[in-house]
């Protein structure tokens, strides 16, 4: 008898969606996002979707929308057709055999499978991921226009709307003293009304970080994300020890695998891990990294790759299953886009993202919006793989 969770069809496409404003980081600025959307059809009829988004194409790591599209279409999909999609760990192992690395691509496929299987049985995805412990998570907003006045106005608007009172500032693109002045100017206006984080995006060396981070802490910053290069675990360890009781150091690019997490825990090189489903290679592997954090008494923060509501909802489902030692999440990606791809947006109430509880990830995609932003208009057609055969859609 054929399992209702047998994988019968897998499709992949790239979208291009403009942002509402430039989003500036240490390594550049983006004015559009290009999420890769994977769709999986099961034998029982359920259709599930997954997403992998990068920031600035391959600027953040080795993968790009184009490489993700290729890895899924040429390697992962053919390896999975006919398999039981509900055997999540077996599926991950099969993808590992078919294609080394490519964590973002694998995360999109696994995400689509979890959504499809949950829908096949009429369950919210969190029930397949360990069980819900949080119905909502405090939601951060990133201030990344590069202009202090505009960032202050943006923060005031978000506070007034009761959407955000956690704010992250992207720094590292300017001289360190300029960054400190920029953050301090914003912090003065928000003193006592908001919590501030800075993300240096690996832009500083250890010496620069030691000189300038104390001034940021004095200005009111309580959490400092990835101040040094991803390989610089000794530098992270020094900063974590020196800033100690006054502020926490958060690892992002340095912690991708459970082995990375174990190293950082052993070295006491971070007080917080930034969790991102794409960089960990999927929802199950995000839980594996989080388990190391919990065992080592390290906090976690729900990071984003600026996904649409699809990827954001999937992340919210896995974050909802994790422990209580958290610093909120920043699943604000849908708000940064000129238009989302779902029929109903994720709910934000009293500064917190509310977990969608419908079948699968609890969001329904809008086919018209998917088509509107599909890069196929520019010549890259969506690829469908059926029963071991790949063909470009007409």
C-alpha cells in the first residue's frame, strides 16, 4: 500500500520582491529579496511549501538563490521522489548523501515536507517538532536605513503601533566611532522604552571590538551580535568574558552546526546563539543546535534571513518548541517587503508575534502573488520534478 506521505512531485522557483526601503548591513545594502520557494505534493494529496532566503544573494554565505534553485532541482528532488516524506531524519540523511553542504537548499525542502506532512494529517507543524511551549514571541525590528533620524522615527512609529520594542541596529559599514555615535543618538531617544541590540556582521577585528563595544554598552546596548569574523572564536571568547555581566555576546555566523554550538559552549565564547533555520539546514537541525544551547545554559534568539511569511511562520513553529531562555525573535521579514506572498499576514499583538496554529505552518500562499514575483518572467522557469524526471515548465 502506498504511503500517503510518499513524495510524488517537487517544484522550485525563485521570486524577486522589492523591499520598502534599503536595508543596510556591514557588507552592503539590499533593495529586494529573492526567496526560493519549494512545493512538495504527497501521494495523499497534501501540498506543502518551504522557503530559503539569502541576504544580498551570496553576500551572507556561500549559497545564492541561483545555487539553491540548482541544488534542489538537479540533486535533492531526484533523490527524494518516491520516498516517504514523513521520515524526516531519513530524508535529511538522503539529502546529505546526494549533496554535501547546501544547508539553505536542504532547509527549504525539509520545510516543505514538514508543512505537507502536517497538512496531510490536519496538524499544526509544531506538533511534529516537539510540541509548543510558546504561543507568541517578542518581536524585534531592525533599524537599518543608515540615517539616525530616520531610524529614530521608524522606532517611534513601531512603538506607537505596539509592534516592536526590541530594536536591532546594523553597524560595521562605517568607521567604528561613527557607528558608536549613530547608535548612541538613537539610544538616547529610546532610553527606558526599548531594548537595543547591535549586529556588527563580522566587520571588526578583536582589538576594534574591545575598544568600541564598551561605549555601545554604555549607550544602552544589551546584546551584541557577531562583532568579529565567524572563524574568530578566541576573539568572541575574549569579548564575552570582558563584557560579561553588562551585556551578552551573540554568535550568528559562527554557529551553524551542532558541532559549532558545542565548540562555542566549551570555549564559553557566547552567551546567546542566533538561530536561523536556513543556516542550520532545516527545522530539525535548528532544534539540535538549540539543544546544545540549552544543555550549556546558553540563551537563544530567533534570527531571520528576511523571509516572507512562509519562512517566518515555519521558523516561528520551531522556535515555539524551544526553551524559555530566549531573547525574542526578529521574524519581521514580511514587514520589510512591499508585498507578501500569503493571503493573511502573520499577527503581531502587544509587541509579540503570534504563532499561526492552522494546518502545517498556518499560512496560505496566494498563487497570484507567487506568479507576480516569479523570476520566470525574466527567463528562469520554475522546475518541476515528477517521479525522477526533471523538466522546465513552459
